[in-house]
C-alpha cells in the first residue's frame, strides 16, 4: 500500500511539473511573439489612470477605477489575423482598493461633474416636488423615517418609481433591533437595496450599527437656512447635498436644483456616485 502511494505521488509530481513546464513554455513563446511585444510596447497609450480614494481620519471619499490593456485578450484577438492592430486592443478594469468600513462617507473623488442629492422625509412629499423630479428627470435619493415607513408602505412603494429609498432610522436614530426589519421592508417594496445610513455628525453608535449590518454611513451637513447659498458653497465634483424639511422649502430647492443643472452637473443616484467606474469597454 505504501509503495502504491509513493508511486502515485511520483506520477502526480511528474504530471504537475510537466504542466508547469508546458505552461511556462507557452508564456515564453507568447511573450517573444512580435504581436505581444508590440502590445506591451504600446499599452501605456491606452492606460487610464485610476483616481485614488481620499482618507482623512475617519472620513472617506471613494476613488474611481482605471483601465489598462488586457494583454492576453488583445493578443488572442490579433493572433487570429496574424498581425498587430490598434483596433483590436482590449481594455480591462484596473481596480482600486476600497476600505471604507468604519468610516464616514463624504462623497466621491470624482473627476466628472457628478453630484448626488438626498431628501429626508418623515411625511408625504408635496406633489409639486414629485412633479419637479419627474419633469426634470432627476435621480434623487430619499432617506425615510422608520415610523413613517412602517405606516405608509403603499405610499413608499408608489413613490419608489421616482426615487431610490433608504433607511433614516427613527428620526436618524438607528436601532440595532429594528434596522434589519426596516431594511427588509425597503428591499421588499422598492427597486433598490437599503445599503446606506445617514448622519450629520460623528456618531459611533450609528457607525457601529450600520457597519455591522453591511451598510455605509453617509455624513453630510443638512441645509437649514439659505439653501441656495449652501448649495453654491458645497457644489463640487462627487459631493452629496442633503435637504431636510423639503415640503416647506419647495421654491429654494427648485432654484438650487436648477442652479446645479445650469452649472453642468449631473445629478445621479448615491449608488452610482459611490461606485463610479470608467467605461473600459471603449478605448
């Protein structure tokens, strides 16, 4: 029995070594091919640099992936025609490392003119605001108070056609006993997952509870006084703008949104802002 095991080990070793040697020979042959040499020579022309995240103490701004030449796929494309051709270069994502756990998210280190808008609600939204969102085709995020959510499921389901919906806790207090329940309610009646919490200050309780439930914590100032002035002061690439008590501030919010659009900014959903990716399918 012992001899059989030794013989089997020797056979497996020989097979493994043969595979390794064969694979290495293939790589060497491919790398010495004039097509691959040309791909490697020109790959820097197509590289799109990533944008690194910005980390300051416990605050985090997401970065953006880059793109780089997929050497193997490009080589296989060109090998079929037998020569190097720029048009057959393929790109793949050059991922950045993300480590936003136990940190407050304050936006995205975005090179594009993208921002995200949050409305906080604890009552039904004035129809003028809903019509404004529909007419301007705005992508707005709603953080919904949990008391209001529980008692207005049909209404929340109805307006989820125009907004993405997230959990605001009990007047911004996230309770470890109920957070999963309320997230599940949102997940069941809307088209998005409730994966963000919101706070306007450093709150370790919120940070710990939300992180434990695989949620990211957005930290932003709420605009209480002159909304247009606050919007102008905080308008820059990758920022998150938060409006509270929206039913009593319809006119200034409308003016602020028009200002954002006039300045050439795209208003996009939180999830799109914080998971921005360069399109590597195009050179």
